[in-house]
């Protein structure tokens, strides 16, 4: 499982859904589709219609990958911090039943308010 407290898994920026589509297509359900995709250096986070999938690309070659499925139904609470004048990054903190806190950091171009709306529509 991905260590979400590890600083290597930070600074996600918006990207095309095509970036991880082929990589995760085998684990998507028949009625599941991608909503938005965010990419770090090699890692990424995909918001689907049913869950959040965190992708951790491992090793020198990047052939080994870890996929963590975080269902919206297990989110108990969440918090967003938008980018400011001096702190250009934004953050999303999610609390999952049985897992605890997951923290994701995004670059300033990421619309965390839109992400919060997606999550709210799924859990409320």
C-alpha cells in the first residue's frame, strides 16, 4: 500500500485522463469511468465514478506499480486547503474508515474545490 505520509507522493498536477487509462483499465468495474486525473513525477491519483485510485510507480524501470483503491463509501470526513498568495500548493485530507488519514498535495493549477464537490456528491 502507498505510504500517503511519504513526501515522495506529493505535488499532483491536473493531467489528461488518458495518462493512466491503460494502466488502470483492468481494475475498473464495468460501470466505472474516470472523472479526473492528477500526476506527480511518476505517481498519480485518479478520481473515478466509484473511488479514488492512487498509483505508485516503483523501481528504477517503473514496471512495478502499486494501486490503492479508496472507495468513496469509506470516506468519513475530508478537508481542503486552497492555494494562497505565498503557499501556492493546495491540499486534500481524507479520513477513511479502517485506514485513517490520507493526505494529497496538489500544485496551484489543481482545482481542489472541484475535487471537494466530486467527493461531496459521492458521500453526502
